[in-house]
C-alpha cells in the first residue's frame, strides 16, 4: 500500500478530507502500536450480489490525543535524565539539549479531531442510502472529554458531507457519575489484572541494549528500559502534534529493534490488558456485544454485566429503529470487545520473552485499535434462491434472509465461529448463536470482577 494511503483511501470516498498527511511512511506509522493513526487495511467491498445493507453499527476509538497525564509525567522524567547530561559522546543526541516538551495531556490534538471529522464524512457517503429525515445516526460516547470530542467531530463531518441535510448529534454520554454502568469503558472490573508483567518482560528483552547504548552516549543519564519506551513514544506524540517528523523518530531509527520492539510492546499491552491474555479481559466487552445483539435482532437488551439498564430500556436513549449506530470508546474497551466476539484469536498466547516475535500474528495494536480505528458490523438483507424440485427445471423459490459481516479498518473479517461464506458473511441467526459467551453474561466471569471487593 502507498505510504500516503491515508489520503488515497479518503480521496476515494471523501471529497473534502481534512486529515493531513504525516511525513512518514505507512509502515513507519504502523510501528507506533496503539498510537498509530487509522489506515484502511483494505479497499471497502460492497456487499455480495443479492444483499443490501439495512443496519450499520460503528464502534470507533477516539482520535489521536496527547499522552495521558501519567504517561506525560514518565516521558518528562526520562527526558529530564537526558537533559541533565553535560556532554553527549554521540552527536545524534545533541538535539536533546534544546528539545522542548510542548505536549498537553489527555485531550485530542488537531490531527485526532480531523480524523473523526473525516470518518463522519466517510460514514455518510458510504451509507447515505440508509437515511431519510426521520432516520439519522444514533450516536453515543463514553464520558471522557476526548471521546466526547471525537463523537462531536464525527457528527460534524457527517453533517458536512450531507451538506447539512442530516445533522446527527451526540445523544447519550455514558459513564456520568462514579457508579454509572458504561459499555464504552473498561473501568468496571476492579479485580482484572493488567499487562505489567508481560510488558516489563518484553522491555527487558528489546530495550536493554538500547538503554545500554544510550547510557554510554549520555554518561550519567542512567536510563531504564521503561525510560526507553517512554522516549520512543515521543516519536508518535511529537510527530502527530507538530505535523512534522520528530527528531525522536530519527534517533530511534538508528536502533533496528527500537520501533518494531515498541510495536510489539503495544501488542502485548492490549493482549494481556483486556484481550485474550487477560483472564478477566474479554468479559469487559460482553455488555456492548449484548447491546449489539439487541440492535441486530430488534429485541430488548438482555445483560447482567455493565449495561446501563435505565438507558437501555428507553427508546429515547436506546432506540432499536435506526439504520446506523455510532459508539465512541477507548482502545482497551475495543480490545475487550473484539476478544469477546472471537476476532483475532491467536493459536497461542503472545510470547513476551522471545527476541523474535511471531511475524504471522494477527493481534497487532496498530491493526485493531489505532487512533480513530473502527469495528463495523453490517446487517444485510439477502435474497436467497432455493430449488423446490429436481433438475434444472425445478421450481425456484426466493426468500429473504438476514446476514451479518464484520469489518475492522475496512477489512472484512473471516467469521469462522459462525461458518461465514467466502464473502465473510454469515447468517444473522448463526452470528447471534455464536455469541454465547456474551449471551450468558460471560459464563460467570463478570462476577469474578468483584470477588476481591466482596471478600
């Protein structure tokens, strides 16, 4: 794919893209793991012959942001170690002396706002046949300011692409109040573990030689492997905010394992954080899936995990009659949801100690949860023709059947768990049946989220 694929993809479907082109190749940006920008993984395919889309469910991560407050503190601490060094023995570090950390914390950056705006434009242009004056997208978000802003930028892009004929708005913000259930955040399983052990083990593998070389070039800095990770993260954060290639990218390109190692660091973070490698990870996606099943089947939500029963029982705050639903969330929650559905299942857990990560793995943070990344579930209405008699002259009977397909960054997923056909499409009934983990409220795992709290 072209290094400028982000503009090429939007140009095919969005007449007025606003997301700028970053001055690095796609391959380089995809080494930024969960800090990678959205790239379409394939050219969008229209539904198979005989099928029409009649409902769309978009689950989208917020756009690019500043580092979180905690991450920013760690980045600045690592930077301070280098900036206290009097003399570098490697001239490639000379830029550090005058480097200014000018990043904020937590909030969207302009690039992230543009991403969401373009995603809204794309949604209108792709699915415009679904809408009329009474049927416009129903939009929800988590309470986090960057998620709310992403949802509002998406609705603005949607309205702009429709020339303001359709003007959706953010209808529901989940998570307002400390005890409010929220299917768009992963904060409701207090006993869930995290990925610290696996990430630390991997950083000891790939970042130790980098730390040693930097400490030799910067006498007295005493950088740790965690410091190395935090300094590498300046490559995406500084580049995305300032719209120019960060000198930190140039520095770490001198270390062949730095950026690939950073990418795998993010893969491990999501896999063992809320993905398949975390015993109480996938269960945190069950509530959203049960809401999805409710929409697909036009039936009330059945869930005993993290859904908000009050909101989900009202047609005003959880309608079942819209053609497009857009929900805005975080990367950790998306990792939980795709794992609960059964997407990106790996033949074996990701290894945090092998210096050569499995290159055939499909669990990659840059593929699953990039900034502004989206998981789209399309419900299809398909005409099915069946013979009712023997031979070529047998009578043919046409019927209509509901089907489903799932796209992640525009790439159609192969849904083996519901016996999808060669087009990646399975029957609606088979898809619903395949989601027994969600329909059974996580097979009792959600109660384990609170075992320590009630002990």
